[in-house]
C-alpha cells in the first residue's frame, strides 16, 4: 500500500475544496436556504462538478500508476477487489469530504436540523462520486496515464455539463447537479430525482468496475476465452441497464425536481381572511397579520374578498370562484416585501389567466400598472411607506379615480378583456 503522501487525490483535495467554496459563495443566495434544509442539502449538488472531477482525475492517476508498475506477483497474490479498494479509497474519501463539507456549509445558515430522509440525497452524492471514481479507474486500466487523466477530466466534465443542459429533462437527473432546483418555501424535493441518481450511479459503477477488471481491449496481445467475453457482456449490460433504469425513474420529471406542498402542510391563523403558511414560511417570523391587512385593505376597496390567503403553489385558483387567494411568501421576506407580495396577489392571479392572443401585450401592460398601483397603495396604507404608482397619468388622477380604474381593470383582465390604460400612458 502506498503512503498517503503519494496519493494525488489527498493533496488535490484542498485545492478543489477551496474552489468549490468560492464558487458556492459567489453563485448561491444564502437566503434561499433559510429555514429550508431540503433546499440546503439539494443546493450542494452544484459542487458535484468539483468533487466528481476530483474523483475521476484522482482515480485515473492511481489506476494508470498501477497499470504501469504492477507485476506478475501482485496479479497473482492480490485479488481484484483488494486492488480496487486500495486504489480507490483515498480518491473516494477526498471527493466525499468535499461534498459533505459543502452540505454542512449550506445546512448551518439554514438554521434547520438535518431531516432523516435527506440522508438519501447524501447517499446519492456519494454514489455519484463512486461512479466517477470507477470511470477514472477504467480509463487508467485501459490507457496510459498521459491519455487517461485528460480524458477522465474532459469526459466527466462533458457528462456533467450535458446532463445539466440537455433539452431532455429526465437526463438532467443522471448526474444529480440539477437537484439544486429544490426548493422554494411552498415546495418539497421530488425524491424520484434522488432515486434516479442512486440507481443510475450504483449500476454504472458496477459496469465500469467490471470492464476495468477485464482484459484490456486496446492491448496488442488479446486474451480470448468465454470468461473475457462474459465480463465484457456483464460490464456493458450494467451500463445500458443503468441508463434505462435511470431514465425510466426520471421520465415523469420536468426541469425542476420539486412537488408542491399539499394544503395539509399549511397552518391557518386569523380571520377575514385566514392566512395559511407552512413551517418554512414562518421561520423568519410570523407575518400573517401583515398579509391579512394587505389583502383586507384591497378587498375593502372592492377587490374580491378572500376567505383564505395561502402561499400554496396553485396557479389555477381564482378567488371569485373559490374564495382562496394565492400569494407568495419566503422566510427571508422583510415587512415591506411581505406586504408587497400579498398586495400583488390580485394582479398575479389575473396574470396567470391572461389570454394568449393578439392583445396579450396590451393586457400585460395593464397588469403592470395594476400591480404597481395596488402594491403602492398597500405599502402606504399598512406600513405608512410614502410611495405612489410610477405611472404619471394615474398619479394625476384623484384617489377615487385611481381606485375606480384599478377595480375596472382587474375585472376586465379577469374576463380576458383589454383594459384602457390611463390616458397618455404608453
């Protein structure tokens, strides 16, 4: 067994870890993980780019070194499993440390405990690292180091990049990097994405290691026999089976690995209207009364009265028909952001039901003015923030005329009609 100081992955690990932390701190909004441990653990998937590349490069270096130095005595005295373990464990450990550090780095600012089910996500990360380690080991067995190492880097990177950008959404989840699409406050992780990563990575690792233990097909001296052919068949079968199984599990998924929380996950408080938020949304402080006041201010003007205001993700709900007004709410919202989100719920509702026709641009222009006016009115009425609509023609009207225009515009947009903008507006 080689001393640890001669294991390349162990001295490469600090470099990759620093780069991963810099990347994460530069491109991750820490507000998105506040009170949301699934979002924190899933957000760590972006750094698979670094841990998997380290795994692929490190194992190809170890494997190519073994290929060039081992002799007949080692082949006869050491079993294949022992050689695999000896060569891969430092690389797998180094890459796994990077990934686990990133999980902890995101989990701490979330302020939440690690949910037991989230261990499946971590297992998926470790198996993805194992798959890239096995792939690097395969290349090192079949190719000299000067070819194996750059190919390991390039092919692993291309696989991670392709799965993340492919127009075929189920392919996104084979590498796991798109788990970072989880989760807003009213959403939960769709574990079919996690099982895709687990199943695909497990099976393809077996395939790569089976091929790596076979006769090198690129060597000049070919070894024939049923055992050799059988190992090839076994290895390639596992690779094909991994692709089929992984894509089958992820086939129902679209570009974001989330499911909307059910109504029973929300707790309702207050009255006229009741405000329903879940635990994540209440993490930053319970602002239910601010939400209720914002909606009540507008309903007192003549907007439809809501029996219940909820932060569920339901774009089909219509307050006139169901009495349910859908709003947005994240735990990092400040008071003015909470009021703005609640007050914009009426305009957001009509936006979800705008008619897709030749008048869409005109309808959208009216929606923008309506949202601007309704949020400014609520901020001024609820929090005393001195703000007005940015539309100059609307500001020139009397308060009563502004209210009449807003109510008429809301009703017309709800009926899929084209409202008239305040005269002089573009």
